[in-house]
C-alpha cells in the first residue's frame, strides 16, 4: 500500500493500539496501525535521533533487567 492514498474514516484505539480506519478501493473499511501511516505524529525520539540511535534509554534499561532475570 506504500504511496497510496485512502479516504480516512476514523482513528481510534482498539485493544491498546491506535488504528486508522480507511475505505479501500472496493469501498470496504480496513484498518492498520496508525504508526504505519503518516496520520500519526512523528515520534520525537526518532526525529531527534535522526538515525544515530536505534534504542531509547528506557528500552535498553528494560532489556538489561530482562536479561538479568533470564540469567
């Protein structure tokens, strides 16, 4: 669907995930995660990191805690 434009029907949170609902070329309502679209605001971390960092500090701390528990 990359590069295509669709008519936005609704944005809402379902099961803890933000979703975008749109009408496809057949007129059926479909949904995808908002993060896969340009409807969502740009994540400030991603914008500031500008490709220099792939991991957030808090995520790395949680990863270390998980690895320590698995040991």
